[in-house]
C-alpha cells in the first residue's frame, strides 16, 4: 500500500516582512477615519500595505481550511457527508484550485501597494508591474509563482469553463455512481471495470489520498516562493517607509514616535 501524505500546514505570517507590517499597523489605533490617515504619508503607506498584506495572509491561511477537510481531526464517515463522497472530493478540489490560484492575484496587489504603482486593482498583473517598476526584483518571484501554478491554472480553466474534471481514482465512473447511490441510501453491488468488488471506502480513500498528495506538493512549493516574494519586498518597503517617516510633517515626527524605523 502506498504511503499516505502527512498533513502539511502552511504558515501565513511567519516571515519578518509580514510581522513588521503587522507591527506598524497599530498606528491605525490613533485615527478615527481614513480621511485623517491620508494627512500622514507614513501612516497611510503603512496601513495601505498592511491591508494588502492581511488579505494575502488570510488567503494563504485559508489553504489550511482545505487541509482540514483532507485531514480532519476526527475521521468523517461517508454516511455523515452532506453530499456524496464523490461530490465531496469535487468540492475540495474546487476550493483548493480557486484559493491557491488567487494567491498570485493577492501577491500582485501587494506588490503594487509596496511599490506605490499607479495600477488599478483590476489591472494588476505581472507584465504591468514589470513595466511600471522597471522590472523590480519582486517580478521574478511573481513569475515563479505564476510558473508554479501553470498546471493548476490549466486545470482550473478546463474544469470551470469546459466542465471537464480530473479523475480521482482509476475508475471514477464507478466511484461516482456508487457514491451517488449510497448517498441516496440505496447502495450498489457488483464489480468495477477492473472486475474488482465494488468498495466505496476504497475508492474514497484513493481519491482523498490523491488530493492530499496534490495539496501537499503544491502548498510546500508555494511556501518557498512566497518567502522569496516577501524577501524581495522587504527592503523596498523599509526604504520607502523610512523616507516617509523621517519627512517633515509625518505622523512619526509630529507625534514623536520612536522605534518604528
């Protein structure tokens, strides 16, 4: 029997860049509304970057919710699923694909904010960022994320635009039919196309193992390139924030803030 993939938990906020931005966001406690924030470029920059950083971290963290479905603390009985076992696997696949692929969009939006580029959110992509920033080093890491997700994007497009779904097992037709009959409380007996005795638990386990391996492989690689992406933004953010913080009339200088630099 093949060895099953162990649970992999991706950290959304361990990088020093994320921690630094989160620490600076406490400045928001000094303001009643965003109109007041805009009077201070240093505070505005810190809070705007924090907003995009938070959204990205939240999206990365949401991948762990997919992991919760694949590695539940208490095994979920097939009979207790709110849908058929086959459709449950399809649901996990849908959520994983959309949330994983959207991380690149969140990264592009964060890069636009850190680099202070005049690019509207709907138009934020690697090519525009590259042109507007004179090919800032973060563009290479954005491209690495895009390359990493190429197969997933292709699958996403085929799945959502053509309705064609990747198989979970070596006999998905039988898996789908048995799962549906079982969900309806009817059950099904016989053999599959390989002349094996029909066994829903075996098919379901095979499908979940397939999804676990796919999740672990992609999320591990994503974590590595995300760290490189944060590395590429960190010094840029510090330099830009420092200039704003030290400028005359900044929130830091006006209120005598220390330690933010």
